[in-house]
C-alpha cells in the first residue's frame, strides 16, 4: 500500500469532486491520505474530511503563508483543538507549520513567532510536526533543535545533502513528490536517489506540485503510486519494496498514523 503523507484535500480546487478524488486514490492503492491544516478556519474542516474519506488522517497547524491573517488567539484555538483531538485516532500531529523565504512580503518576525509557538505545542503534547521548509531549511531545523522536536516530516524537501543529513540526524523524515519526476530537477532527483531509503516518505501536496505528466494541471493523491514508481526506478529497486519502505517510514514519522492503521 501507499501513503500520501501530504495532501490538501480540503483545498477549494477539490470542491467539485472531493469524494471522487479520495475514492480514486483509494482504488489506486493509496491506503492513507494525511490532510494538514493551514489556518484556524480549516481545523474543523480537515478533521471532518479525514473522518469522511477512506483512509483519511489529519494534522492541525498554521501555515507560514497564512500568518499575515492569523491572530495570536489562533494559537489558543489550536491548543484547544489539539486537546480535543488527542483521543481521535485520525489525528496524527501538528502541521503544516514552518517558514517560507520564497514568497516575498512575508513578515519574518511573524512567521517565526507562529512557528516557535507551534513547536512549543508539539513538544508539550509530544506530537510530530509536518514542516514547510521552502528556502528555509536551516532556520526550520534551528527551531526544531531549540525546542527539542525530533519527529516528523520536512515536506517537499529541496535542500542540500548537508541539510538533508542534518534533518535525518535530528530524527526527521523527508517528503518527496511530483518534483522528482522532472528530469531537469537534478538536485531533487539526486537526493531522492542517494539518501537513505529509511529517511524518505512520499507525498503529493495536491493540488500543487503536480508530476511531469500533469504539468500545470491539478495534482491528486491517486498519483502517489506513479510518483513512487519513479522514485523506485531512480533507486533501482522494485515498486513493492519502495511502497513497503515508505509506508513503514511514514509510520515512524507519524506514529499515530501507524496506530490508526492497525
């Protein structure tokens, strides 16, 4: 089976056919779909969706791109939502949290504030994190080290080998998706090929980061097996071995996901 460790199934791009998209993924062999929250008004949405679709799971968090609109009180709401979700087997961690230094105009101090406060919650409740690391690998890792958070996923990883090994040594897993299917994405393909297999998980980031065969189209979670096949080919191993390995890795990165799969 396959696990899509990062899919924004709650996004408006899926409003017309959300349940059909989830069903297609399940029929394609994607047993679990992790749906991360991005803002306060998404918390109840991702929870409801995870319970509605086959194989759904969810995380709760405030995404760095949503920090301009976020209020300090949203962190209090997040704490209450975490406390209310601890007994929910489909709740797997905090995410999507992190930092973004690619999109211009974001307030660094505001980003850092929300990132650090959410890391404090992760440490307090002993939860893994799903981190946004776009152009911010070193700064995200610095926060993880400062707050003693040692479990989770660096989503859509696109750093150096040195940065990759720093995350791995810290206990984190690295998410790879549609980008690795483009031959011109040489650095990502080298990382996906050469990093230890037990450090990797697969994801779509649907509706974003579409693979090469869906270039500039909507991405969907049923693409995970084909993305995984590309990764297996890069590594010179069988697709079944890759599926089993990355599924086991996802369970290590997000332990509550393993418990809810039992």
